[in-house]
C-alpha cells in the first residue's frame, strides 16, 4: 500500500500521526509525507519518505495568518486556495510518480483533500482535534458576531472557488473544501467517550484514542502533590506565570512550570518551584496530580491518559471545545481569572475533590480501551483493498 500523507506545519497536528505512520512503514507500507523542513527529522525517523513543501509560496506557515483562519471565512478560503495552487504543480507531479492507493490528510490541510478530489484517489481525514459536525460544533461557543461574519464572507469565498475550478478541482463551494460528512472516512485521535456527540457520527469515523509518546527523560516526584503548569509553546502571558509563582510559593507542592518560548526569567525562585523552557511532558504528567493547561487537544489527552485532573484556561475556540468537554465529563475545573487567589483555589479544587480524579480515570480507561494504531492500520488497509 502506498499512502500520500499531508499535514499542516504544526507540531500539534504532526506528532499524533507519527506512531501510526511508523506502524504503517513497519508493516511494509510506503508513506510519502508532505510537510516542512522543521518536521523532517521526526517524520524520517518513522520510515516515511519526506517531501518538503517549504520552497513554495505557502502562506499557512505564517502564524498571524493561521490565527485569522478560524475567524474570517473569506480570508481563510483565499489562503487555502492560494496555498493549494502554490503546491499544485509539485503535488500533481508527485502524485503521478507515487501513484498512491490512499491520500490521508490532516482535517485542516485542505490541499490534501483537494488533491484527492482532483486525482480521484480515496481520501481519509486525519483529525487530531475533535471531529466536528453541526452537533459537536456547539462546543466551540462561537459568538453571534463571529457567526455573522462567517456568513457574510461566504459570497466572497465563492469567488475563490473559481480559481480552484480553473485548475481542475471538482468543487462547487467552500463547503466541499472544509466540510467532512458521515461519508468521509476519518481517523480521530480520541475515544468515542471523550468525543462530543459521538453518536451523531457514522461508522466511517474511527475513534482510535490519543497517540501517547514514550517517556524519554524521567522526572523525580519530590512532594505529595505535584502540579504542572503549561500554556503551550508560544504563550506570552508573563503576568500569568508570575502570579502562579507568587500564589504557589508557600505551598508544600512540587510545582513544575514549562514556559515554552516565553523569554521571561525569574530570580530567587522558591525551592518548591522549577521553571523550564521545555520539559518532557509525558514524564511530568506521569507524576503529576494536577495540571493548569491552555486546553490544547494533545496536552489534555496526555494528561487524562495519565489520570491527571485539569485546571482549564482555554485561549481559542478549538481549545474552548476541549475545555467544555473536559468540564462536562467532570475531569476539569475552569480558571476564573489569572489572579493568584483564583489560581490556587482552582488547583485546590482538583487536587482535593476526588470526583475530578475519578472522572479523569474514566476518560483514561476509554482511551486505553480504544482500538488504537492497530485499528487505524486495519482501517487503512481495508480501504486500500
């Protein structure tokens, strides 16, 4: 079996796929992974063939553009169309050389889905967030103004569709590009239990559970309660971290803070608090009793896998959906503000109220009882005949 695999330039969307790709190549299948140079080492370690997309006018790599995509349908359509057309000649040439049996594409790497449509190749959506339809989308809690803006943008977005049609892409509207339905073969990296409105999805959706990386650098537990704090790799909220340190300095908890690319420094840290740029998150979560998180899908899934209850502090609509589902299932408590007293109170709630950990255990059990990589491989092999 030959698979052409497409992903966006984001670790949160790439990393969950690597275990599955490694299993596929180990089973003798060939995977041709279209991605970007900073992901090359990790992709090549799976045994996949890496195909770089960096040399093209690919605007999705711009962080500011990526943040605007979810809020402005006309802008996002233009961006997707321009990126697809920038890659068109190269992708068409490679598809002709590879002659893949399947195209697997990240759910927001729309150029992969469009390539499958153009070349008549069976398509599979790789969904590293929740699967969204008209039922589960309510967890995004989109404001009325955002919804109106999206609707107003549809006529302008349809003008962009003509650019795709002129290059041989059989699409009629923006919905053909961005919307998956119950006829779309889909791999979702969460459990049926954790997925919102799971019963509204067809049996073409395979909820295989999260992809959990192995621990590479074990961390020592030095207190009865260990608290982990991370707001992702690009958080800039210095006040939040300073408030955490001030609020928790007099506790007897072990506090581990991962700052990401935040350049702030802290002098005279109390002995119970350790601050790092980056940590082996799997190792920290394996000893943690509570976690303050921005509610990225990977971070929340990893924490719940290790049965760690959460303080929820979402920053985007996608993270809002993850926070909402975690709160609904009783495994997380929403942070009221970044004031020190609220930070400490939220942590005390999840650390000392047993129901939060019990709920995290139930979700963890659902992850571990999902079909995992084995189910995904069998699904792809069946589709490829």
